[in-house]
């Protein structure tokens, strides 16, 4: 069964932190690189960070130095630690394979506002 379940979002003030989690099932995710994507209102979904099964990570320039992606292959879970959050980080955050598959979870809302 293919499934993605994101959690950990919320409302945070600028400069705050959040830790997102994504529990995944299905070989399509277990054997591939995983990534976090986000979609802000009125904008296209964009890739934020990706990590290979071996742990090599890449980030979009706008989050470098602030976000950290990691994964626990034994637990089939990928994480995103977000520090120094900015209002422009406000979006629904999703996890998926990288390159993305056709499967999406419900996402988790992150709102950065004072």
C-alpha cells in the first residue's frame, strides 16, 4: 500500500522553528530519494529539500542554512527541521519521492506570522 502521512505543521512566529515528519509506505518511496515540497497560495508546488537513501541532501537556495532534511530508513520516515522561519515560508508542505511520484499525502500547513 502506498501512503504518505505528513505532520508537525502549525502557526509559528517569524524566527521560530518547526519539525515536520512524513511517514511513508511503499517501495516507490523506500528505494528512492525523498523530498519535501511546498505550495503557497497562488503559487506552484516547489521542491524545498531532497535526500538520497544514503543521506546526501540538497536544498533550494531560499532555505539553505535554515532547513535540514533527514530520514530514518528503518522507520520509513523523513523529517524537515525548519529554523529561522520567515513569513515567505508559509505554505502547505508535502513529502514525496524525488523526482516526484503521482502519490501525494494531505500535506501539513505551516504558517509563519506574528
